[in-house]
C-alpha cells in the first residue's frame, strides 16, 4: 500500500478532506520519528512495536577491491510484530 492509497482509504472511511488526512499523517509520522529519535519504544496494539537498537562498529570487506573499511556504530529502527498480527497473517495464508 502506498501513502496515497492509505490516505485515500482513511479519507473515505472517516469522511475527511484529503488535506486534513495528509496533515494528520504528517503529525503521526513526525511524532513517531521524534519518539524513536529519543530512543523511546513505540507500540501499537494488535500491530507491533518499533524500537531503536545500536549496531556496533564492524569491518566491511569489499571482495572486488580487497579493501577493508570500518563501518561506524549506528542506530537502526527495528520492528517486532504483535502475536495478534502474526495470527491474522497466518490465517490468510
């Protein structure tokens, strides 16, 4: 599903103008980004949990050039789906 499809579905379901739905989506994503940037856990009932995890530095090796490069540590966003979502997905397959 694309952003536009999601906006269209929400607009139809709750009968709001597209501009208002886009504004709500922006506020929603900005809020989630801000919370994850603060390394908070963001949890959605029946969907799952987003969290930030630190990946330690590592050495990367390019097989073609045979050059080793140090990849610095970084923060990455991880997602763990809820048990309810897992069950709903498994029922459809």
